[in-house]
């Protein structure tokens, strides 16, 4: 048994105090290490940078501990039990690391618990103690870790099967709201931390609907006997990270259902989609996962071409589950799909990077984006979800609705349940061809490894979905919706926001009007044709312009004022609007469960 203990003597300092007791350390000398990344977030995060005051001792005295590299330490051989102590600085308010202050505490085990190298397969227990300060006296604790002696939602002793299990159950502590429900007989809890208003009964009912849909999609019983949604509610935030029996979510206050709210508005729809996404990961990623992630090597990058499937297919089913389960209508779902198509279409990166390349280079490109990202890369989330839609609709068309991507996912689940088998690089393509009854190798290679536009327009139209294209109505237009206002004829070719003294350029589109004139990301526009403009007036000027118009633009680059001549180019029809045929076709009825 490896025994961990974690508390904080002073939460206001943002330090967790951690100790590890090792009964039988390696007789050759005990090595310890901390992960450099967390599963589900493919970027080296160097959690060890937040460790300090690392020390070692046996029953009698302090022992020297030597650092080997940025995340590995060594204690020399000694005969008895070993205790390691250290602090972790926790001020990352995200779902990936750790955060601690006087209002709450949160951590992922991968950012606070050192691994005892050579003993990672041993059972662990962790004593989680309440901080001994008055401001924390009312705190409770939420985690999906198995309780050993702790009472429900209380501090105390917990246990894990091994180190991997220990770090796959995040912990939330503080004063929170708990909402419970059952899905297919499995207890679920929603833990909401922060200040908010929420229709708790509606939230529980809607998440129950989503969870039961996913469980029945793969087939009962569910792969866990308990599940927890941990939600940190903030003013403006969005994000999630999956775990084997829980998910950590960051959500805006506006995204929760308000008491008395009628329909599912855009914000609440986005939150339901996020919950659906992370819950679907309980199967797709946490259990069905690439061969190279079995087991995870958390010390260095692990490369795979398959993130388009594990994140993209999950991104496809997250919103699809909302319409199939009846939480939103077909029109609302097609709006979301149209927005995803718009997002991919507007980036030149789609013609430079395949979905497979985006997956492989997630470590250095997708997770480390700069102002040129839209011109250089494509999202394996967004394009991957569109690839999933192409595969699903193609299989349905070829088999007269008898087979679909649903069957592929269930076969992958069966592979895991029966053989505990990881997914090989070509396994998904093999299953698609087998179930479709046709060699779709060239079709699939084009989707996954190609950089051409996806054939989704035609597949949607064959399924009874009308596909329209239009220009963006303004800078906030995400596509997906019909627009009744007069549309602009030109595009400035840049993403803009309000700046300190003018209009800040966030990024420019390659080959667009702004870049052709020499403008660049980071420039701040202060005047057009000698007139100072704010963002609203700038958009009105765009609405009135015509292709070929020339603007004299004054802008600051750093602290130097320059003048640029911008020749306005025609606006591109890069916004998609999808509409269900009336009456719906048999294929669209089956696809959307109408």
C-alpha cells in the first residue's frame, strides 16, 4: 500500500501540503516522478514546476533527495520505510491542474501526487484532510474516488486500485451545491461550485436524459457504478476534461438553466453539449482508446493519428445526442452542425493540414496556437466531427439505413469489453468497410488524410438536408442561422476586437484584404479615411462598402503609427445554413431520431 496525505495549512497561500509514505521503497534507491501531461489534454504542462520544499526522511532522520531531471527525483537506498513531503503551488483555475484559495480547492492527481516508480501497480490510499482554518470550516469534499473510511461528501480516507486510478478522480472541496439523479440505475451527482442561479430540477432531468441516452447507445450496464459532474461556475469560461467516473467542467453562469426559463437557449445548449461530450468520453477515450495509450506514458509526448476519431467522433455525438434524445429540435441541431461547417470552412488551415496530421501534431500546434493558427492548422475536434458525419451518412446511404457509425462505435466497445483491445491505426477504417459491405478505403483516406473539402454537402442533401451558403453578416456571425438583414459585399479579412485606443487586429486571413495591405495581427486601427472609428462604426462602414473600394487606414504597430491602403475584396460565401426538408426523408428521420 502506498499512502498519500493531502491538506493545506493555509489555503490563501495557494499551497497544498502533500506527503507519501512508502513501506517498502526500492532497495536500489527509490525514484519518484510527476506526470508532465494529463490524459485528454495533449500538451506538455510540466506540473513539476509547481513543486517545492521536496524532502525525504526515514523513521530516524532526513535523507538526501536528488533531482534527476525536471520531473524525476531519487532517494538513495536505505533499509526502512520512506516518507516524502512537499508543497504544490495551486493557482491554475482550469480543469487540467490544481487551484486553491479561501473559497474552494480543486486538484487533478496528476498535478499533485508523485508516482512511486516501480510500485505504480500497487493499491493506494489517500487521506484528504480539511484545511485547519476557520474560513474552511463548512467545506465539503466531492470526488468519484472510492471511499475507505470517509463519509459521503466528507474529508477522510479514500482508496485507489493503483496510481493510474488515483490520478483519474479529481477532487473538489469547498461549499458547493449537490444535485443527484439516477441514470439506468447508476447514481450520478452534479456538484456546482461558485455563485449562480440554476433550475436544479431541470438540470438534473436533462443530464439524466443525456446520460441514459449514452448508456443505452453502447448498451447496459454502464461501465461505472457511480458518476460525478464537477462544475466550477465562473463569469466567463468553457471547458471540460473527462475521467473514468467523473468529469471536471468550467462553465459560465449564463450557461446554466435559469428558474422559469422556457426553451433551451444557445448558452444552455452549449453547456448540455459539453456535458454530453465529456460523458461520451466515458466510453470513447477512457476505455476505447488508441493502442499507444495503453498504458499512458505521462512523461513525454505520445503521438497518434487518431485524435480525429477520439475527439472528433465524440464531438459529433455530443450534439447529436441532444436531438436524438429530444432535448433540442432538428432545427437547433442543424444550426450547430452548420456552425461547425462554417468554422472549418473559414480557416485556410483546412487545406494545409489533414485531420490525421492535426491529431499527430496536437502537442505543438493545436494546443499551442498563435495568431496564424487559422491559416496553418485545422481542428481535429471540428473537422473530426464532420468526418464522423460523412462516415455516418455514407454508411446509411449504402446500406439503406441498416448500418451506420453507431454500429462501428458499438463494435469498438465490444472489442474493449471482450478483449481489452486498444484501437490500432486502421481499425476504424476496417470496421467501416466491413459493416458497409463495400471497400471505402479511398473515401476514408480522403477524409482522414486529405486536405480537400469534405463531401458533406452532397451527403447531407442526399439525406434530405438542404445546404445553403452565404457571406458572414458581421464579425460575430458564427453561421448556422438564416439572416434577414442585408449582407455585406466585402470582407476586411481580419478578426477584430475593441482595443485600448482603437480597433485591435487579432488575426488576419491569408490573402485577404488586410494582409494584402500589410496589416498584421497586433496592429491597432485608429482611423479609416481620416475618421476615427469604433468597432460598431467600422462594421457599418463595411456594410456600405463595395468590392474594389480603397480605404486609407491609419494603425499603430507597437508604438509606431503607419498608413495602409486597403483594397476591399468580395466577401466569401463561407457561412453554412442547413434546413430539414419538409416532410423529412426516411434517412433524416432515422439519423436524427425524429
